[in-house]
């Protein structure tokens, strides 16, 4: 199991912050600024935990021509870091921006961790990550589309493919994930419509320093 800091897309920043080697300063500062500002504000974030215990019934809709998901083999931490930045930029995913390539490697280069990239006509449109856990649990750790490919129904198709792939992993008994009010506003409804059920809601907040 990974440390608790991996599980949330926000944090309260302290001390000095420098961009990791893989991120330029010009790219880093516009993303990190909201986090720095958040140190001086109260921010309430609602976190939704969802799960399913069996594959959803019924036939899946046809996959659009030119759409496919590809497993990243062997693991490449640069891929995960890049997609985390690109997918998370509109939704203030910023906690892992300070990770080095070594940090990413420790997470990604494990047999229980799986990364898939979605492509449409050869263009990368999004990604998802799985972690196989004790007791047959499989967590969707990160899931999302690159900005510019949202609003076209691709999130629904990619999620259906992610669900299919997860249930094909040996020993899967439960598929679960969490989303929050910092993610795409349609994320929660998309998960529910694909068969996930809400089992816990948390309210997290930042306190004034």
C-alpha cells in the first residue's frame, strides 16, 4: 500500500518549492500558484469513494473507430509524470508535481501497478492507472482525459475499457476508486453510470496557517 499522501490530489504546502527536473519553471509556476494561495484560505474538498464488486451487466457500446487503450510495458515513470501534469492541470492536481523521476519509479515500477494510455487515431487522449491490492482489490489510482478531448464522450468509452481491463486482471474481486470536487465536474456521474456505487464520502479542509 502506498503512503497516504499518494491518495489525494491536494496538499498544504510548506517551505520552499522547486520544480522537479522533468518540469520547466514556466510550466510549474502557473500550476503551483493556486496551492500556494491555498495556504492562506480555507478550502473544503469533498472526496467520494466508489466501488463495484462485479463487472457491470449488459453489452458495452461499440468502441469508436480508431480508439484503443495500450498498456505501458515496460513501465515508464516519465509517462505517468507527464500524464499527471497534462490531465491534472485543469483540475489542480498538484501534490505529485514535486516528485522526482526516482519517486515516480518507486511507484510505477512494481508488478502490481499498471498504466494504460488511450489513443484516438494515434493521438494520446488520456490515461488510467491500476494498483492491485490485498484481498483482490484493484484501485483505479488516476484516470482522466487530456484537456481538449473532454466533452466528446471519450471519458465514458475510456472508463468502460478501464473497467474491462481491471476485471481481466487475475484475482480481481472489487474495483474501487475515489474522486473529489477538484476533478472534472462530470466525473462522479460518469462513474455511477458505469456501475460504481458510492460507499463513503469525506470532507477535507485546509486550515489557516
